């Protein structure tokens, strides 16, 4: 009888621990690493779609902006990451521009381009 009580107590303890445990969510450079589908709304040429590809190289993010077919539009000149917010600087069509994105959830971010146009980003997920 004592063995059964000990077994149930151990099971209850394990269930309590497992219900409190949560996976650590990514933040900073780890969160923004990878490919992102970005939609910039309301530009003079209409809504603009692009792919932002960021890689973590030696603790810093670097990458490029691509069109929807994967052709490089611009190399990202610099990246600034503060907690759950990212700002990328690049040159497009002869203009120095910046885009900021803030984490919404594990696969979505939102922000703007040049502080004038709204931008939303969705993480590109690899098919396994």
C-alpha cells in the first residue's frame, strides 16, 4: 500500500513539474535569424513584397533583401537588435532606407519602413 501511495505522489509531482515547464522562446538575434516574408504596405508603387534573409555570423546578424523570386535586391549594410526589436539598414533604388520590426509572436513581426510605411513579416518555415 505504501508503494502505491509513493507511486501516485511521484506521478503527481512529475505532472506538476511538467505543467510548469515551458519552452524558452527565442529573442534578439536568435529570433530574427532566418528568412522572413515581408510586406510593406502603402508605398507610392503599391504594396511591396520582399524576402529578408538574416544569418547569425559571429554573434552579429548579416544578410540581404531579396525579391519574391529569391534574387538579391540589396545587401543589408547594418543590423541593430535591441531585445525584441530589429532595425536593418540597406540601400534600395539609390536610397538609404531602414526597416524596423518588433516581435509579435514566435513567427510574426510588425513595424515599418522609414517610419512612413507599415510592414509585417512572417517567418519562412522549412518543410521537413
